[in-house]
C-alpha cells in the first residue's frame, strides 16, 4: 500500500504524508468536499481537484495491485514463476504491461501451437530459430509422426511455424516495442463502406481520412468510432510507407527482436515467413484492437472532462435570485404552458395561453399574463428556449408595450432536461395533480431563480452540455458528473429549510434516504432552528452530521453561525474570538475592519490550525457567500428568429450553450446553436476553447456562414473577420482536419531493410 501512496505523491507532486492522510480520510468515509474544506491541516491543504485525482488514481492502482496478486498466484500455481518474471511483474506500472507478461501463462483453449508441441515439434522450432544454416525440409524429416498426423515435411514445418508464431506473439518485450513504435508512427485511417455514401452524409469528413494515431483529437476519434459502429465507415491501423501486399516496417521490428536476418541461409526464408505470419495473423489485429481501444479510452476521458467542465459552468451559472417568477413552456398547437412561483419556488398558479399559431389569441393571452404578473408581483418571466421560443419571446415583448406599468424582466432559459424532470418520479411526487407540461414550466421558472437547485433534480447526462456523451463509458461518465455536482452543491451551500430532497442528497455525507427523511422531518416539525437538530432526523448519525453540517445553512435560526460555512465543530474558535473582542457574534459578522485586524495565529490550537482559523475569519466577513457570478442575460435581436433570418456579416449577442475541444456552440435565438470554431475564437493562438469561454457566458458573434439545409451556422468571435475570407494555413488558431496520406513504396522486403525502415523513422523523430 505504501508503494501506491508513494506513486500518487510523485504524480501529484505532494508529500507522502499528505497522500497517506487523505487516503485514510477517504477510507473512513469522508467526502472530497469535506476533506478539502474542513481538513486542510490534516492533508496539508490538498484542494478538491487534487483530491479527485488522488481518488481516481487510488482506485486504479488498487485494482492494479489486485490484478498483480492474481497473476502472480496463477503463474506460481503453474510452477512457472521465475525470479526474473516475478521482478518484471512486480515492476509493471500499468494493466497493459501486466497482461502482456501474463499472456504466455494465461489459461486458454488448445491452440495449434500447443497441438504441435504435443506432436513433438518443439525441438524442430527451436533448432530452426537458433541455427538458420540448417535446411528446414531436411531437418523436418526427423519429426514425422503419423500418430499426430505429421505425415509429411510440410505438416512438420507448419507446426514449427505455429509454435514460433505463438512464442513471438506472446513476448512482452516485443509487444512493448511494437506498441511504442505504432503509438508514434501508426495512422488511424477510415473509408466509406461502399454504398453507404448517402446514408452516411454526416460522416463525409471521414470518407477518406488518415491521421497519426497520437495526434487524433478526441472529437474526431469518437466520430470515426461512431461511424464504424453505425456501419458507415471501415477503419484500419496503417503505417506511412506501407503498401498493400508489401511487408510492413513492423515485420522488421519482429525480426530484429529475435535476431532474424536475411543472409541467404537455408532457414532464412522459413523464418521470414514466420515473421510475416506473426505480424499479419497474430499481432496486427491484436495491436489494432489495443491501440484503437486506447485511443477510444483517451478520447472518452477527454469527452467526459469536457462534459464535466461544461456541467460545472452550467451548475454555477448566476442565479436570478429569490423573486416571484412566471415560467413559460412555449408551444404551438398545444399553447404556451404557464406556471407562477413565489420567491421560494412554491407554485402559486398555473394554466395555458394561446398566443402562438395556429390559435393566435394574442390579446386574450396578454390580458391573462399581465393579470398574473400584477396579482403575484412577478419580477421575472422565464421563457424556455425550445419550439416556439422566439414567437413566445416576441409575444411577451408585445405585452410589455401594452402594459408599460409592469416592472418585469423577460429571460430566455435553456430548458435542456426540463422534460426529463417533468416525467420523473420526483416530479410526480412533488406535483401529482399537475400535467407534465405544467411541471416543465415550473422547472423553467425555478431554473432561472436558481439553476443549481433545479438542475440537480435531473440526471446530469440529460442536461446536454457534452460531446458524444452517449458514446463514452456511462459508468465513468456518471462517476465524474456526480463528482462535479457534489463539488458544486457543496461549494455553494444548501438552505436546510427550503432545499428539495434531490438537492439535499448531493450534500456531503447525506444519502438519498437521509435527504428524504430531512424533508419529512421538516414537514412534520417545521423548519430547523439549529444545525444540531439534524441529529434528530431518522438514520442521520454523528458521522453524517460531521460531513454535512458545514454545508447546510439555516437562515434566521437560533445561532447566527448556522447561516455560515463555519462548521459546528469550530464554533469554539468563534467563541474565543467573541471573548477577545467582547462583542456579540451578531456584531462581529460582516465587520470587515475588525476581523481583518485580528491575528489568526492567536486563535490556533492543537485541533484547529492556521488554515482553518483563516477560513473562519473569512467566512465571518461574508457569511454564506455565494461563489456564483452576477446575473446577466443575452438580448436576442428582434426579427432574427429562425435560421433563415440569419445573414453572413450579422453581429449578434448570444449565450454559450456548450464548449467542446474544437470550439463553442452559441445560441442566438434561432432554435439552432451555431459553432464558433477554436480558430475563430481569438486573434491569439489558443489550444483550449475553455480558456476563452464557458457555458452560460454572454458573447458577441459574427455570422460567417449559414447552411439552412444542413442546419449549420458558422460563427466567429473575431468581429473583424469577413465572411468568405480565406484563412491562412499558418494563421494562429487554425486547425486542419485529418488529411489523406498517400502511402510510399517500401524500400525492400528483406528483414534487414524492414528493420532499417523502422529505425530510420525513430531517428528522424529524435
């Protein structure tokens, strides 16, 4: 275990004692938010990002150790565990290395090589490999065996070939060499499956595509793999310089590894055939599968990271705040669903209006909506951005002109996932008597008030801010997205007396059942007056209380500290500060001048170190501070409501809805997001769009290209760009897509020449 801790410490560039302490806390059930916020002295100040990485690596390395033990046990039971093999297995640092070493000893079905060994052909194989000066046909005569159907020289040599092929293909050091070479020089190539041109139009960019496997970005890799899975593309692992029907440079690597040279000796031709068959039959498919699997895993990890970043930005988007709000779920034939909620999110009224085609009951709808605004003192109108959004937005703007006395602000809200919530079990329990469409309007209104509190009710995968999210490991995706939600919820804090069960369940230390029990306790006993009252909740014990209490807020409770991020275990520190200042805690909270004049070191103790005391003083300055930004909204241009209304050269304001590795998607109010490619995001070179924008940002874009038929909109954030302007190939930020590479002829088919070819590529790289 110490070996694992040392490796993680090296990877994170932190102390071994920090890793050991963090692992101990995690193993004891502590959560990452709790450790990073309230155990800084124990871990030496590891932040949540470092702790998440530590948690992931700890999981991987523990699985690695379990597999290592199982492999050692299996080989030892076979009586084949040599000191050298044990050393190699003990020093392996990845699962791939372990499996390579285990390959020759892995129980498998009876192979042709094993059958040949049983027929007594192992000495023949060894002889021909060790001494190519022997004539294979002559040597094979001595190994004919009718009992095992070795009736002629051809059968004997074929058996010897199978033995050597299996030996070569299971050599861990050879596999490592080939893997390294192909990782540097291998190409991912794709081509259209004949006859699939029309069906696969969306994959047109990959009909003739080739790119070095170590250069393929995640979005292109996932697109190619999706094309293959849908039967549109066929993909292969190839090498520059390799031609169909000609020997591969990899054959030279195999030959060199076993010191096989073409010197015109009787056995050289036989061994050259062994090498060729080993590569073509045994290793090519194995390497292709492995490297494509590795590429896919890397691409998936990158896609998951992109999704996680976008989700975090969306969850931490600015809340409009506790204001009476009307939610409008736009529609055409079925009308616009209306829900009125108060400042706490409680539903006050609901219904439907029909201002959109085909009914067009504009005056009647204006009267109804204006009356609701006046009756409930509404301050905000949230309009879902789905079908009929712009028509509804235009209708609301017209209503404001007819009723200028209304002091209401309208905002178009991203409604992704609202329908998922509407049909969920939680929504059915929350509003059993309401139609799903009304629930959707409620969700849209609440999403404007507090995006985080509403979005946690939805499976993160349904929020729609990722790339190729359905193509990646759903287990890995869920694990990372859940971690993001947990971190965001605990960074903001949760009002114990108003939070829903789904929101409470994301608080550090609380399970779904505990969250439900908190809500039930609240309903039966009224709001919580003190954090310690949590211990009266069924199944919520001291451990859960320790993990959760600091992240739960009680407004206007018995103890003013309960509305802050100060953990109850640290209240004695505040009491010491109160005693020193001789002021009540209510007078100290928010008194920046007095608090900043204090020397934090004077209040430290064996239990609470300097980081904790500094955090307490900072929290007292601004108790329960919200880390989210100030609320802003984009203003869509009037008259631009559909993609056909767009014209190249237009400059519009929009909201960033999604950020990918290749650019950002922006909603300008035409029901189809446009793409700002990474090359059009800045005049300076950038390698990551997330360095420029994040989901929820308000940006100005210039329309560069509009393809109505394919529903594609090209945009630029460089407002001096001109539509139709040719981009220079070396212009900062420009990205080229994969190009078809024409293979070059192989220089020779000799083993020596093939190896020289592989070596030359390596020298050029160096």
